């Protein structure tokens, strides 16, 4: 079955993790195993790119950029449209591969591919709307305008948990904006990256734009570091942990590059006394255990009004207990495994720390006695000041806290370093407006009567503070992938200066 899947995705003959306009047959990097986290077994071996391979890939990417930037934007959009069509045709298979390599349930695996398709559709429309402004000049017979030009080859660094969707957030926009790109995926998910690259290669070959999309699977310390230091890449878009983002921000800023950072979250849901409790509980459950708590938008802190807290805890305990955990391939399973052994250990350490800091485990948290990296979701009674509550542990741990006033709830919610997503469940207009106001949530995403995870691509996605401040996907996120040029055009025979400055000779 797995071999058939690899065959349908054209992967049986590719074990190279390095591709520019064509695959590098024998890349110089180490060989890694792609593992199925539901069994711990190896799915395939992939040879990673070395730093020398990276150099070769980047040279080709720079050449491809010089050609690609001259292609009219709507024609670039046509290439992205064809990528969207190719992804539609492979949606099921690519989704299954995402499930196999990440342990997401099948619906989430396919949902991720749907997100790629949505991004392509969005970018096609955008390719005819890379608008600049016309600005009134203060000088007679002058005109000002703003235009947007391609930026250059973009470095795209992605995390394991959205192995293909995050690439598309970047790649679809970067491509219509006229940039070439080099993708460094997580070494945890090399197969899905190769599958995407194969699909894109077919489209690129049919459109004579080989080299626009390239791939360098490598470790952080070699390919990753080469990429972030590389002055040929004016933009590094990096998705991953806050620790990774700090390093990327520092290195890229030192060379005056631009970085687009999508980092860790520590998201909260506030449940107020007027909330529709049934709705809230459904929203909390998906946000807490979807993708086994391995979404950047996973709800990690639940801030519940003191009048409701016991009810909410009891209901969640019951929901957690009836949750079907198992092979993500099976129908009806809602929670698969964690990504690897280290993730299981990190979760156990966090739970131990929570207890040492005064928290109480109300439900779950144990490793399940079966192959692979399965755990029970954990519900922990906590206080906002506990250091572990301020950290993002990338596992299904939900800290529950109580509040008395909405001001206090918002203070607790904003009282962490990260600022990605937030939500309130309320039927009170004043509460929801307060939450969305300048003195409400300090996050990049603020939802009312919806959980913290599962964003649509139409909005700009990203967060504040330690989450990095970057915005990807919809709205005007495309602007980060272009350079802005302000132009002033004089059609008079005079040379008046701005601000009335006189410089007569
Ligand atoms: P990670 O930080 O371990 O790795 C992410 C990527 O960064 C990998 O490709 C890794 O090889 C690379 N990397 C690490 N150090 C690097 C360096 N010095 N130079 C260049 N590249 C480097 O993260 P992960 O475990 O793969 O993913 C989980 C994390 O990602 C969580 O913190 C999660 O919240 C975050 N995440 C954020 C978003 C978002 O949009 N905000 C989306 C998905 C995941």
C-alpha cells in the first residue's frame, strides 16, 4: 500500500533531498530516515543536501530569478494556477503522505493539501492585483507613485508540523511576486517535501521556469545556517520555534536582510459566564488535541470564569477520556501520535515541572503502551505565574486557570512572551468588543466564539511579541515578498524642491 502511494507520487526513484532545476543525484549530506510516528518505523531513506549542494542550488536560484522577474505577474500566476491544478489531482495521495510522515489524522492531512490549493487560488488572483498607489505630489506638474518589484531569491525554512501548507503560504506568494525560492523543510518531514517538489517540477518544466522552485533538505547547523547568512537571499521566511527565530532574526538582521518570522504560540481561550458552553467545549477540544497538540495555534491555556471552572473541567475530562486516540490512518481516530521520542520526553518533563510548580494533573498525560509516540492529552490545573505555563510545550497539555473579572482574564492571557492566537467564548457584546479592542488581546489573531486553531488563508497569519511579528498567507502579506519603490515624475520644465526649499544658483 505504501509502495503504491510512493509510486503514485513518483517517489520510488527519488531519495535525493536536493533539487534545483533538476535533482542532484548524489547529494553530499547525511542520509536520514523518514519515520512514521504511528509505528516508529522507517518509511524511506533520504540523502540530504550538503553546504556545497546548497551553494549550487542557490546559484541556480539566483539565475532563475533574473529570468522569472521579467515574466509578467499574471503569467507567473498562470504557473501557480497549474500548480494548484496538479495539487488537486494529488490531493488524496499527498494528504495520505502527510498523515504517514507527521501522524496527523487523514482529514487533517488532506486539509493541509487543501490549504495549499487555496493558497494557489489566492495567489492567482493576487497576480493581477500587485497594486501600488498613486500619490498626490505637492509640486506642480509632478506625480508620485509607488510600485512593487520582485525582491530576489527567498529562503523558506519550515517546521515539521505543517510540512506542506507552510511552504505554500510562502511559495505561492513568492512566485507571483516574481521571486525564486529555496526551501529548507524540517528534516523530520523530508518525504512530503520531495513529493511537493516533484509535483512543482512537472509544472515548472512545462512552463520553462525550472529553478524558480528549489529544495535543499538539510540540518539547521549546515544548510540552515548557510541560508540565513547568505547575502544573496534578501528575505528569509522562517517558521518554527521561538529559539530558532531568535537565531534567524539576529543573523539576518546583522546582514541587513529581511526576515519573516512565524514562531511559537502560547494560545489562550477565555470562557466567560455568558458563553455557549456546548460550542465552547467543542472549540476547546479541537484546539487542544487536534494534531495531537502540535499546532502553533493549539490552545495551551484555558482561562475560565470562576463560576464555571468546575463544570468545564468535568466536561473536558469526559471529552478527553472518550477521545479516540490511535493510528491516524484509521477512520474515527481524532488524535494520532507525537512526532518523535523527544516530543514524548519533553511532554513528560513539562508535566513533571508543572507538578513541581504547584500544578495538579487532572487528567491524562501518560504515554500509551504501544509502538510509536502516542500519549494521552493532559489537563492540568494551574496558576498563571507558573513558569511552565509561560512556555510552549509542543504536546497536548492544557493548563486550566480561573478568573474573576474580564480585565483579569485578558491580563492573564496577555501575560506570556508569545502572541499568536487567542479566543473568547461569550455572548456578551461588551465582552467581545473589549477583547477585540486596543486594550484587549495582544495577539496577531483574536477570535470570538471560535477556537484558536484552524485559520483560513484569506487573512494574514502570524503573531506578535516572541511569535516574531511576521504575516503570511492572505490580506496584504504579499508585500513582504516585494520591494517597494517610490517614484516621483516631473513633467514640467522647472525643478521645484519639496518643502519649499530654495536652491537657486
Ligand atoms: P524547529 O524550530 O525545531 O525547526 C523549524 C525549522 O527551523 C526546521 O526546518 C529546522 O531545521 C530549522 N532551523 C532550526 N534552527 C535553525 C537555524 N539556526 N538556522 C536555520 N534553520 C534552522 O521547530 P519544529 O519543531 O520543526 O516546529 C515546531 C515549532 O514551530 C513550534 O514552536 C511551533 O509553534 C512553530 N510553528 C509556528 C508556526 C507559525 O506560523 N507561527 C507554524 C508552524 C509551527
